């Protein structure tokens, strides 16, 4: 397992580097110049030339990439062209916010989806299965922004039960105002429950057909023991993979909720940087999301091996 | 095979109980409210993407914005002359740091007397604070977004200090008092020399600014501090102010909270306990909070104007914020393919005459907007606009536009591209077609509707417009002055925002219409126009301004299109004293809550 982990880490680093090269190249191929995008329509030719010179934008692309990479390896992610803040500072402020929102949403979705999916499988083709399947499809196909607006209209504007915006400020401020997180978490959770419950349902059904269930029953195991000790555990294996691959979402995937609920997180940071051609920020976010993706995939594989004793990561 | 659900009630019950208790806990702390205690706290909603992020008054290009200068810095540091009074773009004497300037010796000298203002640490604001600023500007002018070669500080040959409150600027030539006060002096915010004239945080204060090297070192130190926005509310440097407000809290998402400067020397003292600028990630997010009563001074997105009545019933006043600007689409006169056609005045006139500005205001802007007829705005009411421009020389008249083209050798092909079959003007070859590429900014429904409407009207006289949409930044990047040796592909551009005469309130057009000016994207160049612009800058009275704008209105260096309000404000009825300055500056010291 140790050798496997080391191999995976090396692979992850290579993948990350490749991702940064691709993103770096694509960014610089975008039409329109960075200088004018940052300095605005009042920029003079002199100020544009000065901006390009100061930020090395006149250098060949490989030189620009090497400068960025060597700076990053020394722990300096650069300074935002537009936001008057270091990239590291921006990430350190926004990442925890997105992680809180997405993390709570994913966790809550799993807590609800796993029993629901399991129930649906155990009660396959019964009215409860149909009802929950219908609800899952409705929420899964509902656009997140529309759901958010409906929740705000009902719970914030008409009934004044929750605030219309998410909590503002630092992480401690956010956590001290849980009421403000209810609607944004609900928006993400309701869509995610549908996603996870369907996977749990189909995985459970698949396991219920396995020979080991019949064997366990014939050996006298009780229904509850079969369901919880055997079927559920095996049914969760694909869910573990899904959760691992959700890590990038936890780090940067809540753009819609951030926009509707006034919650500046990583999604908006990336979007605004893309519009403003703010390369240092874009590359910083890419690095974070790339790292989250490879880490999530690695964690999923490790958990997979822990859950399923048949899986062993050995050479050949 | 199906299995009975083991302990089926328990799992569901646990989930339900947890969910309900979360909701109950949340409800206990739900809702937003601000209790008015004493003067109260007023919260203003900032438009998305326009948050303050730069506190140092020498602003670079990336941060040169209304959000930073008019709505952040000027709350703390007063300029010599602040513009915007009673909804007009004129000097606000009460908010200005200095008494009206006195021009003499043929307008080659101007004497400025500072009012008896003190800094918040009790030290007086003096001429030394002004010379400190000027010295830093000289050392750093290339980094100052407002710098234009030949303008401040280049045009100040010397400063003669008569006493701590009075100084005279010896200028390099005669200047129009109107222009020099509005576009030069109003940009200058004296800064506290006794606190800021240092080269490091721990170093002593000195007179380092009196040498170029010293001024550069001081500037670099201050810029370095300005690049730490998370320290804006705590860094002692930024706590010494002469404006009515002090920054008490600041977040890098743009949230800024101000408390009154108790030592403010100005005539109008703050009445509120606190003033908050609340950033929003989107107009929709702001609208949601507005509808729930969470801001005192918000705005309606133009597409949601139908909600104004409902919000008025909730206790808000609907008040469009009329700002001081113009809107236009530049032609690319340097285009190798179509530049020659654009250089023909009759072509520009014909294209202008198929833009139904009044119709667009009525139907697309729902009445919230006004036409642009020249470089001087017709709204708000102002002393600068001429009667000729107010009347609008080119009304919507497709018939006249078609006749104009025909009389200059064009064969009109409605719904196609008209063709030059006669003598169409210098550089326009026979067979040339009236077909142009128009790149416009995406994400704005009104912009999109306007270009579609124009395309439709233009097609009737055989002017074919090939539309392409791109993000705003891409449009302004694409619509750059063409350089020789580089591809020059754009023909007409429309970024939708036009030009705001904010920090430079005198509408002289030197940045957009002078030959070679940085924002003269289409490279329009006319020696008469240049002479007119210089006349506005150098000659007294409003005569040169009239000459300049009438010429521009006739010559059509760009296509004029409707301008719309900065925002459709919704202001709580209990919040009194709000005057919406056309320069977009905020004066919350005028505000108070009624009981």
C-alpha cells in the first residue's frame, strides 16, 4: 500500500503540472489583452505598455510559465491584478467559506440520501419507492438558481423565517449565524440528495442479488444483520468513490449559490477572475481545484481498499 | 428478493429529528435586523463588481474607479474641490477643502486658500499637505491613472506658499478656470504629510518628499501599505483623515463600515452612528435582500423595474440616480477595410439617423434613460450643455438617411448591403459595400436589444451590420487603437457603459476625442476638434465649451446612443437627506433617519 501511495502522489504531481500548463496556455490564448481588461477603457497606450512590462506579459509564454512556476514553488502564488490582494490571501479567505457551505451540504445530502436510497432499494417498486424516485427526479432536474429563488421568496421575503443572504464576513461570523446558511445549504442539498440516493439505490439493488445474501440467509443471519452488516457496507463502495470525486466541488463548486445568496467564495473568485483576465488568481484556483481533484481521487481509492478487502494495491 | 426494513422507523425518525432541531435552532436566530440607536446605521448596497479595494489617493489604473475614489476615499480624504451639488455637476462648496480658487495674471496663476480644517489627530490641514501630495505625484505620475502628459503635475511650474493655509500655483500657461478647477484641482486630495512622509512603517517621519528619490521611496512605502487591504481599518496610517468619516471595519470582499470623524471640521457633520457599504455578488442577490428589507439604500436591476411599486408599498422611495455621462459606439477610422467609409461625414450621419434614441428610451429602457447628442450630457440639468446639443441635430429619420446615401453615389439595397456605384468620396472605391462588423458586450439585455433594433433599422437603408457578442473586457480589449504592423479587425464597438465624467467633471473630451488620446479607440483625428478642446482647457468662459460640443455633435466622431441612470435607487422613506450626486460621490454626512 505504501508503494502504491507513493506512486499515486508522484502521478498526482505530474497531473497537476500538466493541468497548469494547459490552463496557462489556454488563458493566454484568450482574445483581448489582459492589460486593457484590467486597466479599463481609460487606459492609455503608455499605461498598457507599463502594465505588460511590469507583469512580464511581453515575455514568451514558456518564460512566463517558468516564472510563475518557480514563484509558486517558493510559496508565492502571486498578486491579483485586479483585487489588490495576494492570491494566497484571497484563497485563504474564500476557500474555508466554500468548504463550509459545500461541505455541510454534501454531508447533509449523504446523511439523508444513504438511508433514502437504501429504503428505496429495500422497498423496490412499492409506492414509497415511486414517490421518492419522483421527488428525486424533480429536485435533480430543478435548476439550482431557480430553487434558490423559490426558497428565498418563500422563506425570506414572505415568511421572514430565514435571511435572504448567507452570513457575511469571517468563518467565525459565518458559523455564528447558522440561520443564514439554511437556505443556501438547502439549495445544494436538495439537488445532491437526488444524485446520491439514486446511486445508493442501484448499488443496493445490485448487492441484494448477490449470492452472499442468499448464503447469509441460509446460515441463519437475521434480516437486519444481512442488511446492515453486509449489503449496506458493500452498497456504499461506489458512493465512497463519488464522495471522493466531490472534493473539487467542495473546494470550488458553489458558484450559483454564491451568486444568489451573496456569499463570495471560490466559485465567484474564479468567475470574476476569468472575466477580468486576472491570471494569477485563475492559476491559483486551478492549482487548488486540481489538487483537490487528485486528492479526492486518491482518498476514494484508499477508502475503496479499506472497505473492500478484495482490493489490494500491489504491483502486478 | 426484498428484505423487511430493519428498524425502519428509527432511521427516518433520527433524520427527521435532527433536521427539525436544526431548523428550530436556526429559526431562533433568524431574520436580519438593525436597530436604530441614536443616529442609527445606514446600509447602502454596492453594485456587483464595484467594491472599494484601494485606499491610497494616488490610484493606479487597475483601481481607478468610482467605487474607490468617489465612494470610498472621498469619505475620508477631501479633495480641494468636490463636485456634485443638488443633483448638478457643479462645485459643492460645503464639502470642499478649499475656498473658491482665485485665478490671476491672465489665468496663469491660481491662489488657493484652505479652509480651517484639521486632521483627525488634531493637526491642521496645511499647504504642506498639498505640496506633499504634489511631490508624490511628480515622482509617481506614470503610476497615477488620472495622469495625462501635460496635465497635473506637469503644468504646475512652481508652488508659492504665502502662509500655512494659502498657496499659489504658478502654471505653465493660461488655463480656463472652469476646466482647471474641475478637471485638475478637483482630483487633488491633500494627504497628511506629518504622518505619511516616511519610508517604512517603523521609520521616522521626515521631509523625504522634497527630493525625487525621497518622494519615490515614500510613494513605494505607501503603495506597499495600500496593497494590504485587510489592514485598512487597523493600520494607523489610514486612521488620520480630514473627511467626515473614518473607516472602522473593512473586508476584502468590499464590505466597508465607517464611523463619524469626531474631529471633522466641515460644515455638515455626520448624524448617523455608522454607515455601511455592503457588497453584493449579483444584482439578484441584492434584490432579494432589498425585498426582505435588509438594506436602507439599494437598487433595482433595470429588468426588474416592475417591482418598484411593490417596494414602494414596503416603505421605499423609487429614485433613479442620474449620473453625468454619455454613451456612444466608436467607429474604427483606422480600419483598412472600412475606415475610408467611416471618414465620410454623410455615412456617419446616415448611420446616426437610423438610431431611434427616443424610441429606445421609451421601449427598451422603459423611460429610464435619455438620448446622447454630443459630448456634453443633456441630463442632469447643467450649465455646460448648449441649446444646439439639447435639441439633437440628428433625429431618427431613415428616409433622410437613405436620401443622403443616394445623393452620394450609393445604390440602396434594403435588407442587403448598399453598394457604391457612383462617386462616394475619397478612398471609397466603386463596389464598396455598407457592411460593418459590430462587436458588443454580452450580459446586458438592453445593449443586446439596442443593437438588434439598430441592425433592423439600418437594414432598411441597406447598412448591413454583422453582430458579434463578447464579454465586456473582451470588447474594450478588442476596441483598442490599431497599431501599424498588427491586425486591425474591429469596425464598430459597443461596450454599453459609455463614458462617465466622474473624477473629471468638466466634459471636455480630451481623453476620448483628441488626436492620439488613450481612449480615442477609433483614432478619430480632426485638427479643428483638437483646437476646440484646447480652447475649453485654456480659454475662459463657456463659449469654447459651446463651440467644442456643437462641432462634435455635428461631426459625429462616434455614434451617439442613449444613456441610462447609474442605478434605479430604492431608498427607505425613513432615510432622509439623500442627494444623489451626478458625480456618483456619496455624502452620508447629510443623511439621517426620521423617527
